């Protein structure tokens, strides 16, 4: 094949690969940005939850359970808020609202229980 045809075919192939990797439109780019923001928020929420769940054992199983679950429930609320901020599916958004309502009730209970029993820790 003449050099010009090979060069042209090569250019077309390179352009096709580059276009395949490029966002199809501004909307696609915006969705990618939204997904990136949500992924970053999920990662931060997950790190915070796991950090807070890594409690120092107190010697009181009930207290350790309450403190660990408190961090776990707060993490669930954080994740649900990310869904509400970035998600589009109405079924998932409805579930996120239910998670927030249910988990907040348990967070309130756990916070009250911890406050009432914190002085009973074994030293």
C-alpha cells in the first residue's frame, strides 16, 4: 500500500479510538463529573465510617456495640444523602429517604443510650 493510504488509515484508526474515549456530549461529560463527585463523596463517607467504627474496646460489650453501630448508622445516613444529592433513580432516592428516617431514629436512640450508660464503663 502506498504510504499515503497507510497514513490515512492510521489517522482514521487513531481518531476513532480517541473519539471512543471522549465524552459523547457536554451532558455525558457532566454526568461523568457528577459520578466522579458522588464516587469521591462515597469514598470519604466510607473512610469516615470505618475510622469511626474502629472503636477502642471498652470492656463493655453493650457500649462497644452501641458506639460501633452509631458510626455505622451515621455512615448509612451519609451514603443516603449522597444518593439524594447525586442520584437520579426515584426508587433509590425513595429508599435513601427511608434509610435516613430509619437510621436517624436509631442514631437518636444510640446517642441517648450511650449518654445514659457512659459512666458505667469498666475502667
